[in-house]
């Protein structure tokens, strides 16, 4: 997919919880972080460079545990818009295996007016 964005992270002590694996809350942080990085890399191709995405719903399925010094590949991409909501997929891989799967819904907000922007259903086509 043209709109795929990915990065790698090495798991450090800061990511580990009392159970000696990556803390579940850390994945939520990474979901927000990679979505922001992806938007920052694309927004200059749109008329919405001064707008911000706000996370309104997320679902995360934890499939396998990840441990200290493991390398995680995080992949994300937007899916087709659903009305005012923009779905985004975030997948976490360790050793080429899907370990965490996340589906999120975002809304685009005009930071000056604080109003949600309704996007055309084909708006993603213009930034590919």
C-alpha cells in the first residue's frame, strides 16, 4: 500500500512492566506516536497541514508477549474513511510474527476553530 508507514523499535527497560514483558499501555503510546509521525510525513501533501488528528476509539488485540531487547516493527496505514471518522490500522511484528493488532478511529480537527473536518470519501487518493 502506498500509504504504509513503518519503523523499528528496540524494547528497553522503560517499556517493560512487572511481568517482564512490554507493558500493554506502551502499545497505546506507540499507536499514537506512529500515527503522529505518519501524519507529519504526509500533511504537507494536503490542505490540512495545520489540522490535528484526535483519537476517538481504539481496539487492541495482544497476540504474543514481547520482551527486553526484542526488535518490534510497527506498521501503520489509513483505511477508507467512515463518515467523519478515519480508521487507521497499526500492526506490531516481532520476528516477522504479528504480536499486537490495533484498529483505531480518528477525527481531523481544525485547531483554529476546534471543529471536526468532514473529509471527502476519496481524500486519501490525493496524497498517495
